[in-house]
């Protein structure tokens, strides 16, 4: 059974860089895209971007200038970096497997940006 | 704010039927598959429906999905208190070259 376990810093100051990692178990990276999605408090879902095992990425136009993703098959994990964070980036961040839909999700990580 | 439009909230009594709508455009729902996600309080979203009307393994047939033109609908019959959750629709947007969602609909089972 495919499982995603994520971790990363939960409290950041404005202008710092958000860094999250998602570990894959029970499956392989091949044949899928791997996404990051966030949900601000009380709001809906927002797709941040995706990466596949060939390193091909696709980012949301609204976050493209601040986002980067990487995938390490040897460590069985993929990562998100979001630079120059502000309070507007406060959200629960999820990693997810993408295959026409998001069919496996991580547990979520609350990231709070506050001075 | 959201590319897809959902009603903020719906409600119905236990045992009843409820529908949740999701409206978009030709660049998203009109030409791409729609998925629905159920998010129970305090948990991560869970895939409920994919390719407009297909249920993943383990999802009961009380849940059904459909698409017509640039709109999609999720229907839930035989409502149970355990169905209280937020429901999100999502699809690919060809013009934006990315995944888009609705704002979510909170279902209350009275």
C-alpha cells in the first residue's frame, strides 16, 4: 500500500524559505507525477506544482517565481522549497501522488509564517 | 479566487439525497476529467471520485458523479452523519496548464 509521510519546519519568519519533504513507501516513483498542494486556514485547496521521476516539473503560475521541487529516487523522497514566504503562505501543505487525480495524500504539515 | 465554483454549504437530513455542483469552463471541466475529494474534519483530503464518475476501491455506491458540459455534480444518497465533511472538486485546466479546484462545499447532515 502506497504511503506518503511528510515533514518540515512548521514555523517560519517572513522572507525565510519553506522546505518540506515527502517520503514514499510501498510504491515507486515511476509513471506518476508527485504534487504539492496547500490549504490556507478555512479555505479551499491550491495546487502548488508537480514533479515526475525524470525531474520534469510544472509549477502554478502564481507561485512559479518562488517555487522549486526536487525528487531523489535513491532516498525515496521528493521535496518542496518556497522562497521569500509571507503571512499569506501560512497553510497546511500536502504532498500527493498524481495520476489523473490526487489519489494518495500525505498527512499534511501546518506551516505558519509569523514574525 | 477559485477557478471552479462550488456552493459554500449544503445540508440535508439523514437518509436523504444531496447534490453538490461544480461549475467551470471549456478549458477545465469542459474538456478534462473531474475528480471529487472528501475532507473529514482535521484530516487530509481523500479521493472520492475520478474521471467524472468512477469510484476508487472502497468508496460505497451511495456516492456518484456526473459531468455535463462545463459543470459536474456529486450526488450522495442515503446520507449518514459520517458523511459530514468538506467536498472539493478539481480538474486540469488546459489554459492555465495546471490543476485547479473549487472552494469546497461543507456538507451538514442535520
